[in-house]
């Protein structure tokens, strides 16, 4: 009788195990998967008419199977709900084109056309979030392509506007275009930092900032360098034709875009960038002195004599005061 009772008990428990030997009863795998609130707490079976204290005759195989089926149904419902929720958050290519990229496109437009000190009514957090979600949903390649195309179109418009500029405004407008673009990159690159880290650097082995600087070089600077450089050299020979800050910004910017452009005007670049020219040698000191004298003559010819006159007057006053002091020390009045 005891063996028969143990067989019946073992059979009842077997019905509560699945094919992977996961116990779906109280305290088993079902509780681990569904949580404490989804399954009733375990407890001793209620005594039934066949319960004699020696076995669990009240726990019929049919009842155990029923509870296991109910637990499985609850698990399936919850897993299905989680899957549906995940699928609802998927960003399709249509979602990207109709919802996410338009937000990025508008923000890039404002950043590329802003003037220094302008207030831009965009949410950097929202833009960064859009980029993050698109990268996570495997839209990095499309987003990078759209970004490059967007900025390329902008730079082509800038280049056409520069071509239509008169010579007297050409240098200043080039300086504005260069400064505006470099300022925009200080905002655009951080907003796309997630795409840069997980797509451009990882898959393309490049850097976003380098790519965007290269765009300006190819679509603006290369097309205008041969018109710009003669104007810069002419402005250099005429002091204060343009402001020193404008000249410095352009020369430093051109050097950043393409260092080999130094060879077009080494003397000009050397005034704003150190170590451009070879080091001075003693045998050429006379030549350096001649260049300085030539520069002084050019300044005098252009009317810059106030400094010389001031130094002359200061020297005369110093001589007079020195003579008076000397006379006083010797007792002369």
C-alpha cells in the first residue's frame, strides 16, 4: 500500500513538471517567471475525503494539470504583452523619414544659419534623443547619409553666394561663412556624438568633425582659394584695409582646412601661425634688416608718421629735461 501511495504521489508531481523538468507548481519555475503576485502562495493541500495523512490523494492529476495550464496561459499572456510593447517602439524606415529626420533637418538648418549671439529655439535634449533612438534602431547609415547630403546642399548655396560677392566684400563674406560654419559644427558634432561613436568611428573608421570640415574644404574653400589669396595679399600690403582679426581668422582657418596652402603665401601665413618659415640664420641678418627698413618706408609713405613724430618729441623732451637736471646739479640756474 505504501509503494502504491508513493507511485500515485510521484505521478501527480510528474504531471506538474514540463518537458524541461521545470516545476510549474507552487514555488517552481512558474513563480520565478510570473512573479509572486501572479500565482497564489503555496500551502498544504486541504484535506479531502481520501486524505489519510500518509499521501496526497486529494491532489488529483487532473487538478494539477489544470493549474499548470492556467499558469502557462498567464505566462503566455504576459510574454505576448511584452513583445507587443517592444514592437510598438520599433522605428521603421517610414517612421524615420516622416517623424525623426524632419526634426533633425529643422535643427540643422537653424544651426547652420545662426549668427553669433542668436537664440535658437530648439531642444538639444530632444535632438540628442532622436539621434540616440535612430542609432539604436539601426538607422545610422541612413541618418549619416542624410546629414552629409543636408550640409553639402547648404555649402553649395554658400559657395554660390560668395561667387556673386563684389571684390570689396569678398574677404569679409568669406570670413563670415567660415566662422558661421565652424561655429555650427560646435553644436552639430556633439548632437550626433552617438552616431559618431557607434557608426562612423566603428564602421567607417573616421570622425564626424573631420568629415564635416572636409565638406567645407571641398565645396567652398577649394573653389574660392585662388580668388581669395590675391585679395588677402593685396589687403596685407595696404594696412588696415581689413581688420587684423578678420585676416587672422581667415589665415588660421585656411591652415586648418588644408595646411599645404601655406606654400601659396608663406610670408602671410607666418604672421599668424608660428614656425611656418624656416628658422633665422646669422648669415641672413642683413636681409632681415633690409626687409624691416622696407616695411618702415612703406608705412611712412602711407602716412604712418605719428609714431615717429611722437618718439621725436619724446626724445626732445628727454634731452631738455636731462640738460636741465645736469645744469641744476652743477649749480647753474
